[in-house]
C-alpha cells in the first residue's frame, strides 16, 4: 500500500490524544440521518479533547480517483485549536450551532481505535485507510468511515464494526490498533 493512502504520523498522534478520554460525541455541520443504512453522515467533524485550552481532533476527507476510475476518500485527521468551520466561543468553550452524533454513553471512555484498511478491486486495485473503529470501555464500538466508489465526500458514522458496502469487491482488515 502506498504511504500516501495511509494516515500519517501526525494523524496517528492526534487520534492517540483521544484514548483514555470520555469522547461523548463528534460535532459537525449538516449531519444527515440515514435510517435505512443505520447510519448518519456529515462532511467533516471534530472531537473536543477535554482540557482547559481549546483543543480538538478534526476529521474530514480528501477525494482521490484511481487509475481505474475508482473514487475513494482518504481520512484526514489533525489536531487543531478550532473545530474546523464550526462556530466556537473560546471564552465559554461552547461549540455551535452545530449537530452532534453521540459516540458513547455518559461516563464511558475511549479504550482504543482500530485503523481499518480497505482493499477494493474493480478495474484496478485500491488499498487505503478507509475507517476508524472507536472502542469504549463499556464494550460499545462506533465506526467512522468514508464512502468508496462514490462522489459523496462524507464521513459515515454507524454503531458497531466497520462493514464493506460491496463485499464482492471490497475487503476490510484492521491495519493497526491504537491504545
């Protein structure tokens, strides 16, 4: 797999900052509920890292097209002082107006994050970091992934494990677990 298709060391470091913390929600704008798919989507999101100073982990996507014309979206994760384009009051610590997707029950802390790699084989083969599965100390898991072979540049959030939308040409495996 090309290093260009993997999360870089800064993204991994940003994700590790969330481990051991109570990550109750991901904040975003334009959150769309997708009941038929048991999921929700948003163009980008931000996690508030607990602390006294403004500190966020942001996540968005970058659109790519393979030589065989597969559209895929790389995860872009970064540490930031602001929650992307979301309104933020530094004095009060308030984020919004925005939407949020609850990630865990009150009191649950994040134990680990699985980086999920996808291999998609159509007219060519594309291998890239496709999703993140957040595992909490209460046994629950939430996956944030991207759409493959779609122009929808959104983050897809669903409870549970990562699943391939088209299993006949997509396979998923855990590339690494962050603890």
